[in-house]
């Protein structure tokens, strides 16, 4: 429900309709002759309608100005959401990020699955994330040495919609700080990195205050510290060569499990709102 509430607020921010989906493997077998030991088809259908109906009612009550469309689709959740994301501005999912069981099941959960495959930004809202946000008035964009315009453009757009600042954060390991990273040997190189993540012209046109920061230490720790003061954390995701999948690393996994704010994973370009 936290993910649903966040998605409704996001749709209102951007003036977009909200599509609510529930994936059901049971729907695959509609029309087949049920075995005697299977649940009654009519009771299963009624339950699915109750689930999706309750979600739609909650979203309409929260954001009556947003056009809502809710439906149940047949298939595994990751597959259904992956297909639905082809023409979406963003895909929002929930994630149970804490506890030993959640850590064991992490690689099989819906959040990482769609984050690796979807063609649009994927926003994961953890079970402990406050909705609405705590009002830090910051969007944090984490950048590495290999920059991509898509995450920066999305982060800038989100900051503009919220009327808040954008913090562009790069973390250097202690070894890189001592030896000098090949691309980050001086302040000019650092400025060039941050400017590549969010072009100055785009930032000026948006009216968003952009604050570039470079910190020494592990990226995971730096991003989690920054997310504690953010309303949204945006991370870029590279694509594996020769595949249609994104590659989630240890930093992405840590953000998914522990970030106190929603996390957006952005790879290839997405449709404009």
C-alpha cells in the first residue's frame, strides 16, 4: 500500500494517469477444467476483484484528480510488469527490505526482477518508507565514474516536479582518494563528472538548485547516509553487454534493502510525461 500511495502521488505530480496491476498465475488457467482439489474458480476471481478494487478505491480517495485504471492480468508478476513497462513513464513496486527472510529471498523478489528488465525507470518503495515523504526537500542522484544522461535527466525532472533541490553525489574509495582516480585527479575533473551527470543548461532551465558533492568512502555507505535526508534516491543502472537486462550490483542491492526513501533505478531513456 505504501507503493500504491507513492505511485498515486507521483501521478498527481506529473499530471499522469495511474495504471494499477495485479498479476495472477491463476488467471492463466481460466477456461480450463479445474481438478477437484483446486480452489473454486469463482471464489478466486472474486478475491482478485476485491484486491484490485480495494487498491483502486484507495488511490481514488487519495488522489481524486488522477485518472485510475486497475486490472488483473495473467502471468508471473515480473513478466507482467516487464511488459506493462514498455510504454510507462515509471514503474512503481513495493519491497520488503528488512529481516533475514527478506535478505534470503532478495534475488527472487519482484523489485530486483523488474529493475533488471524494465525499459522505464523502476521506483522501489520499501516497507518502512514514509508516504508522504518526510519533507527533506531533496532528490539525491548517485553517480559513478561512468556517467549516463538518463538518470540525471530523471532526477532533475523529479526535483523540478517537487520544487526541491538536487544533490549529485559521487563517492570515492579511500584508495582512489589517496592515489587519484584516473578521471578524478583534480577539482576540474570532478566538476566535469558532476556536470556530465546533470548538464548545466538543463539545470538552469529547470530552476532546480543542483549541489554537486564528492565524498570519500564506500558508495553504499555514502548513498545510504544521503538517502536518510532525501525524498528520493536515483541510481543509474548499466546494461549487460549482449543482453536486454540491467545489471544490479552490491550498491543497488544495499539501497533496495536499506534505503529509508524510495529508490529509482534508471537505465535507458523513457517516454516523456
